[in-house]
C-alpha cells in the first residue's frame, strides 16, 4: 500500500497506481473483515508472520507508538487525537493491515 501511495505522489493521475491501491485496500479490508471467522490458530499464524517483519518490529518498539497504543487501549476516544498525526496514522494502518492491531 505504501508503494502505491508513494507512486501516486509522483504520478497522481496514474490509473494503474490508483487501481493497485484500491485492490490493496480491498484485500486488507477483506482480510480484516474475515478476521472474526479466523480460528485462533490462524490469527496467531498471521500475527507471527507480521512479527517477523522488520518494519512491524520497528513500529512496535518505537516508544512513541507504544505510548499511543497503550493510550488507545486505555482510552479508545484518544484514537481520533492520535490519528491526526500522519506519521502515527501510517504506522497504525500498518499494524491494522498486518493483523497486529484489530479494530471494530
């Protein structure tokens, strides 16, 4: 998803990039909406794959993100405030897409 978004910064009219981003978002949404139907073992495997990703590891060890995630868990209404920051929002999206964070 990040690659499509970066490409669109350079070529905002590219239909190929727009379509790729749309397909990527649809796949993430489908995966997350199917999360309720996953077995506990499938959820665990998905999270293990995500935890092997250096980018996910970096996000989870970032002290700011750790505080944000803890704050969101303790006070869900704080999510709106935190997600106004584009950097935090991007990292949060990656955690959701990976299955590490589940919303809804």
